């Protein structure tokens, strides 16, 4: 019996030591996250709104593009906007648990940036702010608003743009195929995908389609590594059927690029056809989803990493030689073996 107790006690000590080791290996990040949308909604007067904007110039200038001459009008317009019953109802919907209520958003983002810090030690975590402006329904066009403002030091998220298909109102000038990337569950993935641009290195004088494809591919590999549970539909914006068919017919897609000698083209019009945000890539076929070059770039980079599994994510993203990465990937349109 004493021997059994000794074994159990030893296992307990080993488990505790592993947990402490895990805690020590998890980096502490400099976390600066603020729900400015909630502070805006709580403002009791134009004066309070003006004080809030004055306290956070990253919002008034960085998001709304206000200047000293029109900043007072921004505060006035925002206060009146939140007093509008329709906008208030829309905002209240955003605070429901299935949208952006509670602290789930902050937890997801902090977990993601903690993992980024593990993969890229020493990278400074950007400040993160959230706003809600009814798609920029303020002023007479002098103020800007968008779904994301992303830099290496500041992220501003327009929550109203990520209310998706269930939101009371839809973002203007957004097509159905774009809506998948604007669903609430897609938001963190889109933030991380756009943030990847500040970690990727690429040869600056290489203007080929292949180089751009691999640049996008690195971003997708980064996002899928940091957020492994996010469905491809929310990351690429493809339907499940489009994903299945693209996987099934990727050999044909690849042969289209090879037969037309597209990979090393630097023609901007050619690159736009295969990289830009479009509902379909009709040059390949009526069912081929848009931005197919970005998807192929992901397949190349993913194949390269599988060929060289000992490489770190940081090494993958910062390797500037796109052509060599392509050659070493061995990818030639093959689907993954099951």
C-alpha cells in the first residue's frame, strides 16, 4: 500500500512540475485591449463623447480620419448616432453572446497573440481597439470607417462590419460571397490573416504572380497555424462545396497556370484575375472560386512545410526566396494523400 501511495505522490509531483514548466514557457505579452464601442455606447453627452475621442486619438484619427477642425463634429455625430433607436438596437444585438458580448472576443485574441509571441519571440503585440459606428454613418463623408485598420502597432476592429448575415443591417457594398469573411466567427481569423503581412518577408524586386501567390500562401499558413480550429470557409471565404471541388480539381487548376505560363508573369492585369477579390475565377471555369491564386499559394507553402517539417513557422514566413520555396515544395497540383 505504501508503495502505491509513493507512486501516486510521485506522479502528482511530476504533473505539477509539468504544469509549472508549461506556465514558464508561455510568454507574457504586453496586452492593451479596449472595448471603445462600449465606452461610446455609455457616453451620456456630446461632451463625454468628445472627451473619449480626445483620450483615444487612435480612434478619432486612426479610424475615423478626423482632424482638429472637424473632431468636435465627429463627437457630436457619434453621440447622435447612438441616440438613434435603430442604431442602438443594432449595437445591442452586437452585445449578444452569439456576436461580441461578454469577454470571449478578448480571450480569443489574447490566446492568438500569445501563440504568435511563442512563434515569433520579441514581436511586440499591437494595441487592439473595437468600435461600432453603424458603418461610418457619421458626418457628410469626411469621416472614414471600415472593418479593420491593421498595423504592426495598432489594430482597430469595426464590429458592425462583422455582424454577418444575421446582423440587423448589412455592411454596404458587400456581396454575398464576401459576407462569409464578415461573419462574427470569422473576425479573429481575418484579423490574424491581415496581421501576418507584418511578419512575412519576400524578395522586393520579384513582381511575379508566383511571388504574390506565395506571399498570400504564407499568410494562410500563418493563420491556420495560429488558429488551427478555424474552418477554411471562414478563412478563404469559400463555401464548403467550393472547398471540396477545388481540392478535387486542383490538378486541373494547376495545369491552367502551367499551360498558360502564368507563374512568372508580372502583368498586373493577369495577376488581378487570379489574386483579386472576385466571386469566381471565370478564366478557369464558371465554378472556380475567386482569388484562386491565393489558395494555390497556400497549397505550395503548406506542401513546402510538409517537406521540411523541422522548420519553424518564423523561418517559413521570413524566407524571402519564393521561387526556391516553390521548387523545394514539390507541389505540382497534387491533392494531399489521405
